[in-house]
C-alpha cells in the first residue's frame, strides 16, 4: 500500500498543476459571511456581491442589497486560493472589525523519486509533516490527517486533506497553527466550469484585546460563481498590481 506521505505528495502536485493551468481571469460571486463571538453574544452578517480580478485579488465588493461599494482585497478571502502553497495569511478581529489579509504565493511541487525497477519500495520522508490515513480514506478518495513535526515551530500547516473521488482534487482542507495559537481555517472546494474554487470557508481564532479574551468565528459561503472572460467592471481592467487589504 502507498504510504500516506507519498499519496499526499502526489495529491499536492496534481492540485498545484490543475490550479496553475486553470486559473480564471475574473470571477463573480455572492458571499454570505457570518461573524460571531459566541462568548460575548455578538454576531454580524455581511452579504456582498463580489467581482474579482483573480491574478492580484483586486475585488469590487457591494454590500447587499443596496449598500456601499468598495475596491480592495476580496473579504474575507478570494474564492480562488490554494492553501497548500507559499502564502502569507494574517487574521485579526475585535468587537468592531475583522481584518483578514491574504498574500497568495505560487503553488509548490514536492519531489517524487523516479520509478526504479531495482527498488522494491519507496518511502519518502517529509521532515515537516507527519501524515497518516484517516479511518475513512480509500484508494478512490484519499483522506489524510497531518501532525506537525518538531521542526515546525510556527505558522500554518495542513492538518486535514480530503480528496474528491470524481475530480481527484481536494474537496476539504484544514489549516492550523503550529505555534500554540488556536488559529484555524477550513475550506471546502468544488470544480465549477473547470475551475477548482472555494464554496465554503470557516476561520476562527481566540483573540486577546485589553482585558478581554474571546473567540471569533467567521463562516462564509460562496454562491452564483461565474467566470466572465472580460472585466465585469471597468475598474478591474488593466495590468494586475499587488492587492490591498480589506475590512468589513
């Protein structure tokens, strides 16, 4: 049986190749975000229509039904994102606002040893992630759970990756913090019109502000996802530039 780390490496490489080869120029969708601080009894709903220039995450967002428009980084996260990549992510929330900043980097590829007829078995070793099969993992739909090794002192790592049997791409990815924080986000995926996109995400972290300690949870659902060939708004035309951060 293939080792879990090799199966995960093959899935990562397959996903990176598909993600890079099928990037849309533009996306439009509707997002429904629910932000809550359960221990404080506070909650807020943010509903928006979003148009995005995917290359640099420049988004035009309109509060629904007839609210304010703003231009900046898609909030809370752009629906085209591969978390198993070289990215930077920060999350901050207090009682008045939520800031999520995402700097997407290039997907990476893991080196897989070439086939050698003189070798009976290949056991790759990942010194950062200790992968093992989940109880429901099958040959048709991989499900891997991952623990960070002692070499991982901080930052986010993929703790759970589940594959869709039809697309052979991840249908669910969870990212957790290795540095003692309970920061976590999980993403659910689907392939729509040939693009691997996020359809649901959850972000959570315990915040410490002044004398208060509370957990913030942001849950977002994407719907009506489309991929126009031309800029859906003139402000999204032109050469992609680095995107700006956005707050609700």
